[in-house]
């Protein structure tokens, strides 16, 4: 993610102050997302894909490869 931020800053000539991560199958306070936030130098906010917001974790895990294709 740090490389992506550097690429965007170089290409757009603008400073990136924060970014958002589509959570997919993860819940907003999932351990993996919390660890990711700790390792990054920029603030990260999680956003959930609108199509999966009402699905349970099991359904999200099954559908996540397909949802990623259509978003």
C-alpha cells in the first residue's frame, strides 16, 4: 500500500493524507485490519462493499471472489 501511495503522489503531484480500504469479507474492527492500520504511516479507514453490507461472514467469504469482479 505504501508503494501505491508513493505512485499516486508522484503521478498526481499531490500529497496523500489518508486512504480507504475496501474490507470485503472483514468486519471493520477485524484483527487483520487493526494490524494493517498499525503498520501504515498514513491513517486508513475501512469501507465495506455496499453489495455485501447485509450479508453474514459466511456468505461474504463464499461470494468475495465474485464481488471483487463486479466492483
